[in-house]
């Protein structure tokens, strides 16, 4: 457990140069870049903050009169003690920030992202990640202008070497085969480019390239109202839209201390768990589709039944527009619970038969036995969700930071041992039954009352006035929620003019894709796509 | 740990066959090739998917109510993708821009807008 009072006594030198405050159960420490590496090393080794969740930078040059207008925030998580640490580095743009890639491998893409958006200098060579290469404009700076936007120069192409001396034996690399799982190929999982290198039949090396959506969602969220951005946040991941919407709405409700009625809490839990079920079903479908098994069709049929349930509630098949600030959109329609029970019966019965028939095929078990992730790599690369739990780490945000009714509900968290793709599949299979168990418990004890806070139904327009009353000194605010593929959340920085100066979206797919060359190393080519599907990567989450 | 004490004792042929059958059940392996352990119950072969439509706002008011719309400027501004445009005598909702969030329906004066139910629905009597 980290406590500042004990820390001040023991580490006097570090404590002198930094200031501390606590808000919403999280530790915030403001430091200078000279002390950054020492702080990060101590946080990782002594204080037990093993995972780096997110890095976010912001330019406050117009708003803040301090000599250090730029800020970088390193968000760490301590899984054992359920604690979160924010290291705020204040600096001038001319200063050079030490890179922490040596301590957290996860930080490589995050630092690249901050460099290309804000022009923050790190002490290592940088390549652009999301923007076109050879850029000269840093779009998140206050003084930026889109004057000359360069063309995209393809740089990630592999360099092929051949032995010029014909009398010698050829290089081993000459026999390698490069395959491009490109943007629109049916085999890859969406809009990211993946160049894979095989020696005969095993994967040796691969190069990942992202940034093809060009939405600029983080920037647009700062310009919209909170209510408008709820509609945009839904579309980050089509499978898990209620998760992102709840995380967005919850961050505002925590700041303004809006109480939402109990019935709305129950309906929100049901939305989250239903989305978890159909996201897991799609992943299971993708695994079977990659292996050419005919069962993949059956998973889609099951998913369709949950889509219909969602459609009967809110009009959209994937649960868009379900959550409003202060509650939910509508009350449960009459007869919805009866239909849920019918779906429950079909799901449990059919899913078990499909599962049994899949397990009985030795081909299925063999092809998923590869791509094992150890617990150390899961921590080092900041993985979360079923991928992390399959490697043996027992951590779930529904248990560690229970919100709404999660602390009163009985449910279990399945945990694996070796972290293979087969265990990831089993965990997904078990989590479907656990979330069904949660929903039935919620329906049994469904509280009566209103579905939305009556003070907030018509008072959306007073929101801006309410936001001005918030204490702005506690600027950064993080809310995380366990989405089906891992931890999703928002790092939000409030503004004195009742707006947002920075929003950082934390998605589970970003660290997964970053670690993809490592996770799928030495996997046979026949088993590659199935083990890729088992990770549950959604390419819409990769965009910023 | 061995739970069954009679595991190492001599067992009859029938008993051993039963054990094998139980093991096969657990591991999912087939005893004989001709014998099918798990008979998959296929659901109905043809599944009728519900139509994948995007619900969009539909103007249900009469022409004289247009002034009500113009007075409340908010409906135009609430749209997160700027899909609504108001001219002198018409309201234009861009289908390509509309993401079907339903915010305009929520904030419009009552009796003017409603979400559509069928695909390409233009008018509702």
C-alpha cells in the first residue's frame, strides 16, 4: 500500500521536489522531468505499480500562466493493492523528457503518440504512429495550423537482404516468406496492416502499422458537449458500446456527484453484461471461422438473439444510445424479461452443445494450443481482460473497484494457467455464463422507481453552469470499466471555461496490437489466424 | 489424490468399460469410430435475421408547425455530426451524416420529430 505520509519520511529528497494530492481515491504527484526516471523506477519496483496504463500529454499554454505549460501524465496501476498513481510531469517545450521504454515496454507506442501529437521531445529516435510520416505539424498544440500536410511515405516495408557471394550458402533470411495481411483482406481483423514473416511454417517476425481511420476522436470530444459526445463515444467499439458510454457518463456523474436511481443502475449493469456476451460470441465465431469449422454460423445465430433483445429495448441492435447522463434512455418495455428468459434457455442449451462438439475435435484443441502469454509479458506490456486473466493474473475491475451493484452480486472470475489461445477461449466461454448469472440476479431483485434522475431530465442546459463550480485544481480524472476485451476508460482534463482541454481514451486493443509481434512469435502459420482472433482485437479502438 | 479407492482393484469388464466411457466423456475422445458421443443439435437451418436498418429522425408535424422549429434553435445545434440544416421553408436531414443517436428527437418541441421504424420511411400518416 502506498501512503504519502510514510513516503515523505523515508524518501526525503524525492518528496521535496514534488507535490501531492489525492482525489477520487487516486494518488496524484506533480514532478519535474529530472526526477521522472527515478520516480518511475521506484513506482515499478518498490511501490508495486507494475502496469503502465496510459500516457497523456496536454498543452495549456493559453490557459495556464505557469512557466511550465506542457504536461505529461503517467497513469500506473497497482493490481495487488487496487491503487492508481498519476505522475504529472510539468515542463517547458524546450526540455527533453527521459524515455521510460527500458522500464515499461508498453510505453513505446504511447511516447511516439505524444511526440507526434504535441511535439514533446524524448531522448530516443521517434517515428510517427498515427499520422503520415515526415510530418512537420503537431496538431494538438495551441499554435498548430494545417498549412502543409505531407504525403504518406511508406517506411515500414521490410528490407530484404541477399547473399551476393554465390559460392557461399545463402542467408537464412532468403528462405523467409513475407505475407501482408493488409487493410481489406478478409483474414485480418479490420483496418490495421500486419506484415508477417514466416520461415517455412512458423512466424519469425512481424511489423504492425496502425492509424488508418483518421477520425480524430479525442480532438472532437473536446469540442462537443457532454451529451453530444455520448453518441460519439458509443461508436468506439461497436461490440462494447454500453461499456464506453457508461465510462463516459460515470466520469461526469462522479465529478458533479449526480445520483442515479437504482433502477437505472440495474439496467446499466444488464447492458454491460449483454454486450460482454455478444462480444465474446463474436470472438468465438471468429476463432471457428479462422479454422474453417462449420460451427461459426451457430455463434452468429446466438448473437442475433441478443441483438434482438437490445433492439427491443433501445431501438439499436448493438445498444447505441442506451445510456443517458443521470440514468438510462427508457424503462424496460413490458414483456422484455420474459423474452430474456427465453433467450437465456436457448443460449445455455445451444452453447453447451456447440462447446462440447468443438472440444471433441482434436484439431480444435491442437490449433489453439499455441500463442501462450506469460504473466510477466502481460504485466510488462500492459495487457488486460481475458488475455491477462488466461495467463494466471486474477484481476477484474468489477471485483477490485466495484461500482453500482457489483459488490452485492455473486459471480466468479475464471483464471487460466498457461495463457494459451485455448484457455482464452475457455475463459470467454465461462464468462458468458457468469454474466448470464449476473443478469438473472439483477432481474430477480430488480428495484422499482424511476429510470432517470428527474433533476437531470430537463436540465441539460444548466450543465455548463454546474461544471463551473467544480474544483479545477484536481484536473485529471480517470474512470475505467472492465469491457469484454479488457480495461476501457477515459482520462479527462477539465478546463476553467467549463469545457474539456484533453480527453485520452484508454482502449484494450492498443497494447494488444503493440505486443502482437511478441505474442504470436513461433506460431505455426495454420494456427496463426485462430490465435489472432482469440486475442479479441478491435481495430476501431486503435484510432485516436 | 485418488478419490476412488477401488481404482486399483480388479474390476469386471463391464465396470472398466464404464470407466472408459466416463473418461471419454471428460476428454471428449471417441471410443469407437462408428460410435458418436456427442450428437450436435443443430438449430433451425434458415435463420431470419432482423432487418439492419438505421433509424433516423422523421418529420411528423404539419407545415404550419415549422415556425415552432425555427424558434427553438437547439435542434439544429444539438446534432453531433451537423447533419441537420434549416432553410427558409424546409428542414434537411442528411442521411449520410445522421448516426441515429436520437438527440434531435429528444430535444425537439413535442409532435415534430419521431424516430422511423421502417427502412427508408419518408412519411407517416
